[in-house]
């Protein structure tokens, strides 16, 4: 990540090149990694109680931040964004390399990441997106129905490569009994292998030049969200 930041700060990569790397990581390499790992995951050794605990705890934090921020600021868009920020984690870009280093790629604990991440992607974040969209339409004077808004958010989710490959990975796991065809597995593993190096590099690259804006009043909500994420 430091190398990526240094490359961005010294203009080794321009903004278009950095965007290209980010698109490859997010739309090709990560979805391929998720698909192949979920398709091969042994679901019989998964601690489902652990996943339930993560869901409950994240839901409590999400609801708490949403309610408190709306109570103090009366701005549902801001409250929804803060609720997403307080529960969204970089499970793959930062968590996966650490889990691989500590437990190894074949350990069931590492495999849990592929099931923990969709809790935010498929359950909590869509609630925030719906609230953001409803507030935007209300401020713009649009009269589109709530059902249309929900369907628009769902369409965006289902066409997201990370979400669609998560679903396909689970279906592939059930269809192939955790043993997908070798040629398919090899193809997706090759694409996914680029992720562990490119993801932190791309993250550092995207941070170059952005830290100057973190000062004054902007620091307060950042510190508050970090405390909620790290301690609460």
C-alpha cells in the first residue's frame, strides 16, 4: 500500500492508469477470486454461529449510527452514509492478505472472509442505498414510488460483479459439491491471483494527494467513525 502511495505521489501513474488498475481489481480480479474460492469452500466446516454473530453485531452498529446521526442532524442521507461507513470493512483488500499470512489460504478461517463480506454487501448496504435514493428523490421533487426505488437499488446490486460472483460461487459450490471442473478453476484462479498484490497497491495509489483534505471539521466525523468501528 505504501508502494502504491509512493507511485501515485511521484506521478509514476496518472489518474487514468490508476483508474484502470482499480477497475481491473474490482471488476475482474476480485470477482474471479470470490467465485473460485466460494465454489471450492467446504461448507461443512463453516462456523455458522460466527457468521450469525457478525450479522447481529454489524446490524446493531448500523442501526445505532443511523438512528443517532439522524437524531442529531435530521439528515437521512448523512445518517445512511455514516451507517455504511461504520460497518463497511475492506475484507478482501486488507483482510485477505493478513488472513493468508496468519492462517494460510486453505484454512477454514480464511474461507470465512468470503461469507462475512456479503453481510454488508447484500444486507446492510442496500438499506443505506435505498435511504440515500429516497432522500435524493424527495429533495429533487421526484414522485417515483418506493417500490421502483428498491428495484433500482436491487438491479444495481445484482449487476455488481462482486455480488453476482458471490451468488454464483455459492450456487457453483452446491452444484459441484465443492469440486468445480479443473479447467474452470485454473482460469479463475489465475485471474484472482493478481488481487493480493494489486489490491493494496491500488488502494495506496488512490490515497495519493487525498490526505491534504483531512483537516479541520472533517477530522471529527472520521475520528468518531474510527472509534465506533474499532472499539464499539
